[in-house]
C-alpha cells in the first residue's frame, strides 16, 4: 500500500498551524501579563513560562475530556478529533519538556561559570 505523503504533509501542516496559534495565544497572554506587571516594555519570562505551561495543561485536559466523551459514545467526539487532539497535546508537552531541558542546561552552565 503506497504512502500518501501529501496527505501526511497536509495533516502535519495543520498541526503545526494549530500549535503556533496556541503558542501565539499563550504568548499574547504572557505579554499582556508582563505589561501589566511592569511599567517598561521588557517581557516577563516567568509570566511567559507560566502561560506556556497553562496552555500545555489546557490542551492535555481538552484531549482527555474529548477521549472520555468518545469512550462514552458521545456524538460530539469522533475518533479523528480525539487522535488529533491527543497528538496536539503530546507535541505541546514534548515541546515544553525540551524548553525545560534547555533551561536546566543553561542553569548548569551558569552555575559552572568562573567568577
């Protein structure tokens, strides 16, 4: 059975677009919180990180709820919707894990600097 790469590319493009849209919304919320917290225009890293964590959590909660509705036989949830939402939640979680790994690595680098 031949693999249709155009369909796979289209699905990946949709996932990337939705992830960017979710990340953009989280970043916009973080920038708004940063602007309210500080009088300057400097972004607040803690607020941005918190908003990103909340976006990842909400995507995982949404995917879990959709999966539960599908398991219960609800007409609102189709298998494709469940699978897409689970993949989006997984990708956003993996992205957050990579950010955490980079932060830990940067922390170790800073701690190992000679003063």
